[in-house]
C-alpha cells in the first residue's frame, strides 16, 4: 500500500520558536494532503487541506498565519508552527491521497510536538 | 455539515469474545464511511470502507462493518477479539472521494486475557 512518512516523529521546542513538520508520500504522488491535529485522548480535527502548487484551505478557527502549510511538490507537504506556544503542543498527523478520484487517505505516523 | 458519533468511549472485552463498536453518522446524502484503528502514538490504519453496494463490508484483521441507512449507522464487528486488537478505533465520514474526513471521538478498546 501507499506509504506516508512524517519527520520528525517527536519534537520539543521552546516557546516562541518555529517548528517545521514534513509529510512525504514515499511511493506515490499525492495531489492532496491533509493536516490533522489530535489532542490527548481526543479525535482528529482537520486543520487544513493542501493541493500541490496552490494555497492551503484552512478550516474555520485555524490560524493560517500561525500554521503555515506548503505543498511545493507532489510528494512533500510541510506544516510550520510559527511562534509556538504550550497550547500548540499536540499530535499532528498528515494524510495524502493519490489523485482527485482516490477513495482513500493514507496517514502518516504522526508528529508529537511539545512546546515548553 | 456531516458529523459522526461514537457513543462508547471505552469498551473492555475478553479475548475470544465478540466485539461491536457503534458509529452513527449525520449526512444528507449517502456518505463515504470509514473505520480506522490507531495504536498508541501511531498514525491511523484503514480497517475498511463503504461507498456503495453491498452493505456488509469486509476489512482487514477479521473486521467487518454493516451500513444501515435507516439507522444512520456503520457499526464495526469482529467475531473473536485478539489481545492485539487493543487500540483506539475511529469512525469517519467523507462526502466524496479524496475529500476531507470528519472523525468520531473514538472508542478505546481494551482486551483482557
């Protein structure tokens, strides 16, 4: 099956710094990637949808200037948490689809962000 | 907007016992329905999906789910649970192919030996 990786798997940073998380589709071209956020013992909440070469579409309540998403190629999307604060600490998961008519999202293993 | 309800936050079953995890959805048209499993600190793995056709869907690891339009449900079942099935299970609904998903709050399954 299609494989999606995320890097790093775990990151700890100081408050006020920025953190970049990478999401890669390893064996397929991902026309669309999704970024989710998961708080402990809670469900996944969609943050944004990104299509290769275009601006990301953010869900209501998600600050686009704080969570910068770039989908510069068909195999890579990045999420940058700018000026991170402790409340940004969470588990961030990306997913990718293989094409406009794909019927399945393939999920990455997630990135645990801890902001001190 | 679509929504998903998983009424059971936590379920405990004995190994070898049968399992049913409940999922109810709200959507105006025929939804795309999914069940995912998540092990601690891991991403999500697709168990099965329903788009159309036969309302009883077979998935991986011996799981199956039945779509019941009249009840707006998509319950997940397994005849005999294994200790390795202990994990978090999420039901999700999408409105089309390659579309964003709305997840339920999840059901944590604990398996006793």
